[in-house]
C-alpha cells in the first residue's frame, strides 16, 4: 500500500490524530 492510500484509509476510518500512525507503521 502506498502512503497516500494508507493515509486516506486511516483518514476515513479515524479522522483524529491517527494520520501519521499508518505512515510510520
């Protein structure tokens, strides 16, 4: 998965501070 896709998914699921989480994981 690309960072953009991961970020988009995370943003859709959790619109909180979980944005940088998938990018690091």
